[in-house]
């Protein structure tokens, strides 16, 4: 039987995606950077082992924050890669376009996670990052981050963990789409969201899904009707209660045994 809890733990490793400084023109103008020490997402975003001196230095390279309205792009595929973005509030989806124009959702990213690492390899982004609600990000110039990593082993380890997490996420997605039933895919997705919410100090049992059912289905390789049918089944089985985008996991253990 599929161990969805273990899978969710693996999939929950958040991707870090570097973002280009030339964000979409619809995005609001950058604002002065806010201090990491006072950020509620600091524990999810940064290593807790940084010294006061290292934290102060890191604070100095965060150049600005930017507000992104729902539906706007933080960066687009083929934009020049210059920065990575720490999500301060809100959430994003990453999207790639098929040659025939179809859109494929490749991930959902929450506050405390990082966007933009897809640009490190080729120095251009390979996907679009779209806000699925009004959001804000901290802009971290990658060249300055590299320089600081050369001086701080702890920060270097954090960046490597983020990159490793992207590899784990990609391989987990391949397993999700290639070997699991529709029921297992939706269960794994909910468990993944649950574990990520818990890591940020929120309820693991009750939370809002910011994405639409259609976006969820696109990510999971399923039709909207199938996603809706799986939610209805979980409700009938007493595993989940759903009210619009509000989700309550009633029986976490049973859901993990789907």
C-alpha cells in the first residue's frame, strides 16, 4: 500500500527558484527591503544557525520587496536570471508552456519558500511564476548570495539544501504522475499541503487551498471532474471535509493509507 505520509514529507521539500530582477511589468514597483529578523517567515526561509553577524550581512543583500497582484507574473520563461525570490506572503504557481500552447502547472509555492532556482543552470528562467493570490516577495540578487555563501558555510549549506529539494520535488512529481492512482494523487497532494502548513506553524488539519481545483488537476495530471470526484469520495469516506477552498482533514492516518 502506498505510504502517502512518507511521500508527502519528500514532496514538501520546497523548491527554491531564482527570479530575474526584471519582473513582469504588471508587478508593482519594488519597495525598500524589510528586515529578516522581524519577518514571520524567517524560520521557514532561513537557517536558524546563522550568527547575528551573518544575519545582518544577509539582511544587507536583500535588495527590496515587491508586491505581486493575483494573476500577475513575478518572472516569465526566458527572462534573464538575476535574483531568487523568498515568498514573504501569499503563494505562487510555476507554469511551463507546451509547444502546442497548453499550460502545465509544475508546482505550488507558499510563504517561506523560494522561487527562481530554475535559472541557475542556463541564466534564464525556464518557467513562469504566477501569483495565485496577492503576494509579496523579497528580492535576493544571486551574485551577492553566491559571494556571501563563499564566506558562510551555513548559508552555503542552506542554498544546497534548497537545490537538492528541487531535485527531490521533481523526482516525486514523476512518481506521482507515473505510478499512482487518481485517489492516491489527491491524497498525497493534501498530505503534502498539510505538512507544509504545519512546518509554518499553521494547522495541519484545516487550511485553505489557494489554487483552483482546475489548477490542482493540471498539476496532478487529472481532469477537473476527476479531482472533484476524489474530493467527494474522501468526504463520503469521512477522511476530508471540503467547503469551497477550505479543507479539513478529518482522519490523517486513514488518508495516508489511501
